[in-house]
């Protein structure tokens, strides 16, 4: 097998691994059953209670990316990925067996299963980037994180079908068993390139002047002001996407009057598809126009979208809003790892991006929590949308400063 074929094989394994662990993006479907009355087979939770495991899962996920990234920098990705698959699968199964309380779901899904997700997510981007030429950082990052987003395209309807036919307990059990079997198998094929490996150089960049290599560790990174600016943009921008993803079925019901279960599941899958396409397109865009300019596109689109999102009161308009949300959220998640690799290198990428990815975890306790609060109090997300629009406008200003620092 040629080196390029080996690189593509590892890339495919990394994408497939992420494809199998995206249960988090199907949470919106599961939430509708957690909040359903007990008489109808649900748990009878409030919106805030149903949103708590999701918010905790995001924080845990981000923290475990740091830990998993640090370990894989030391021992490589294979065993960390295997452990991640085991933890996630076991956590989901246990939710179905004993997790019928808020605390139980928080601990088993929000902590245990999400730790496994984080371990897995931490160990697929770094090895894939190391197999390919630096000119493809955006594309490779987009494909890797695209796998995670794409999982909800089939995960949402699959989970919805299980919920309708078997109930919420068996849904978690089956999702856990399937996840455990697939992830532990795929993990065995993910590895770093051998020492001294030189990536294949694309023909279009063979004559281009290469940028000097950088390999800064986390201590250096945390001393740079641009890290904190990127972190702030990551926190607030991703929080907008997470708010919509975690509350989509409630938004569709309360704002657009959509109650059909198949349509609701279809919207979740559609948002996941837009999220995935945004990750790949965003990665390619950042390779073409630069990471900072790509952030301007993301922030500008999301500012306008959130400013008018409350007006999307029918299915066609809601779909339009979801296209923009999905693209912006997905593109952000492909631009950020590529930007981190550009600025700080690949040698310590696991821990470096893990620390930057804490921003994504923190974002899960900002607008998603605010949105659930205002929904419980007012029955709508209008105020949350307005807050998001203001945050995005402010981040455009931060990105202007970042561009000047990056020049």
C-alpha cells in the first residue's frame, strides 16, 4: 500500500469513527420524550431538566478532549479511541437500564458517555492531519469533524424510530450496543504516520513557498493574546449553533406550529446535513481565503440570521434559517482546528486543540441554558435570538482585531 493510500485509509477510519459517536446531535429528538408526560411513556421533565444532561455532556465532552488529546500525544490514538468507544457505549446502555432520573441521566450520559465521546473526538483530527500536506488542513479538518455532524443525519431518524417502537430505555440500550461494537473495531485502524514520514505534496503547491514549521506547546500558546481572542469567538459562536441544535424540535413546535413527528425528525436530520456540509465547505473555504476571513463570513451570516430568526414562523422560512445555522456552526468547527494547527503546529496538537476546544464545552452552558430559561418563562426563544445576534456582532469586532494581530 502506497503512503498516499495509507493516508486515505486512516482518514476514512477517522471519519467513520466520528460518524459513529454523534449521539449528542440527536439529543433534540430524545428531549421530546424526556419532557413528554409520564402517562405517554415520557419522564415528565421540564425543559430545563431535559436540557441539563445535554449541557453537562457538552462540558464533559470538552474536558475529556483535553485529557484524551494529551494522552494521545504521548501514546498515540489507538488505545485512547478504544477506551472512548467502550465508555460511550457503556454509558448509553446504563442510561437505558437504570437512568430514569435527572441525576442518573446526567451522570451516565452527561458524564460517562460524553467522556468516551471526547476521548474519541480528541484522537481523530491530529493523526489525520499528520498524514496530509499542510495545504489541506482545512479540508481534512472539515472531513473529520464532518463525520461527527453527519452522524445525526441517520442518528436522528434511527433514534426517532426506536423511540416510537421500543420506548426511550431500549433506545439508549440499542444505541449503546451499536456504538460500542462499531467504535472499538474502527479504533484499531487509526494510527500516526511513522517517524520521518513526509506527506504527499499536491501538484498545485509543489512550487509554492512553504511557511516555516511551528511546533509550540500549550504553555507558549496560553501566553499569546490571539489564543484568548480565538477562544472567545469559539465560545460565543458555537453557543448559537448548540442552542438551535439542542432545542430544534421545541422551536419547530412553538414557533412554526410543526407537530408531525416525522417532520420534526426530518428537520433534525436536515440541520445535521447542513452542519456536515458546512464543515467540509468551511474547511475548503478557509484553505482558499484564509482562516480569519472565513470567520468573517461565518460571523456575518450568523449575525443577520439570529436578528431575524424569530420571524421564521413557517416551514420554508425555518428551513432557510437552519441552512445558515448549520453552515455557520459546521464551518466554525472545521476552521478552528485548522487555525490552531496553523498557529501552534501539530506536534502538540492534541493538548493544544483540546484546550481551545474547552470553548466549545463552555458554550454549552451559555445560550442553551439561557434559551431553556426563557422558554420556560415566556414560552418562546425570541429573547435568546436577540442575545445571540448581539453576541455575533460583537465577535465581528473581535475578529477585526484578530486579523490585525495575525497579519
